[in-house]
C-alpha cells in the first residue's frame, strides 16, 4: 500500500468544502477563510437562499454555490450530496456547523421538554452524523477527505445553554472519535470545541453578557466566529496529521 502524506499545506486550491449551517455566523466565517485559501465553497442551507446568496457574494474566488438541505432530513442531504458531486466533482471537506439550542436553566427540569430535547438532538447529533453519512462516499473517493464537527465545551463541562445541548455535543465528540477510527486513512474526522462565542446563536446573550464572561477568562474576551473558523481551517492546513481530536478554542473558559 502506498504511504499517505499528511504534510501541512498552505493552500486549498482544488478542494471543495461543503458547510452545513453555511449561512450562520461560524459557517460564513469558515467559508470566507477556506475560500481565501483557494477552496470552492458549497453552502448547505435550510430555507435561507437570500442569506446564503449574501455570503456567497462576499467570497473570494469563483465557482461557489448554495444548495438547500435540511440536516434533519436525510433524503434532502442525500439529494444535496448528489448535486454537489454532479456540479463540483465531489466534496473533499465537510464542515458540520449547523446547530440549534434554546436557553433552559439546568435545574429547571420541567422546562426541558421532550420536544425540545428531540429537536436539539435531531439537529446537533443526528444532523451532523447524517451529513457525514451523505457525503462519506465522495470524501472517501478523494482519499484525503476531512470532516470537522463544530462541538462545544458544554460536551465535557456539562454547562451550556441547556442539558440536552451539552449531551448532544458530547455525542458529537463521541462520534468524532469513533468515526476517526473507522473512516481513516481516507477520511480524517476532527471536532472544534468553542466556549462562549459572540454570535446570536444563543438568545439572551448580549454584549453585557459577553463582557462579563470575557472578563473572567484567561484571554479576557469571549470568542468570535472567526476564532472558530480559524481553528477549522487549521484542521485542513496545519493539523493534517490529526484525527479523532477535539480541539478546544475557548479562551481558557474550560479551566474554570
């Protein structure tokens, strides 16, 4: 068997990156960074053609496209994967940035309803797995595929927007490790694990909240979408001899 090279690289020319949640803050920041290094971007979005078009219009390079798909609908993901293969030749990078949560205090057990739990797991855990399942054939075919799951330090701290979200992200971390073992060497699987990020993802976390939390962190500020995007890009460029790892990018918040 020919020995594989996992040497770091500076450019991503010829790579096709599919991003779930591509019109969100982390998804769009990741798209910008990957495109700047030469990758062709496919934004996978759910009922957000205008937002996806706006993101595409800002990207450097050419050949980028937006494809509708819901991570909770495996049939739509399969159709999206086929469209990506037909229009680009196949993705070599998959970034799972789609997510959903709602703030619920950990002690308020009744407020964490069955429906909310199911919705969070459907998007966060099942959705990331379903997207990987849909794109795995083309990631494997390129023999140098990469999956990056956006996780959260809630997965191991147990603290976050709610307990279901923490549990779902713990599932994402477990899947990252398990699939890194079974899909290598053709596909590497990594996760990037942020803490508090200055986006609108969690309702109720305003500038005052970010300032208060940031002051308690070793790096004295909360994260940005671009901080997370930079870590995702590092998985594709600098950290090519890594798989199954959970990369924490939280300004030191997990240190307590």
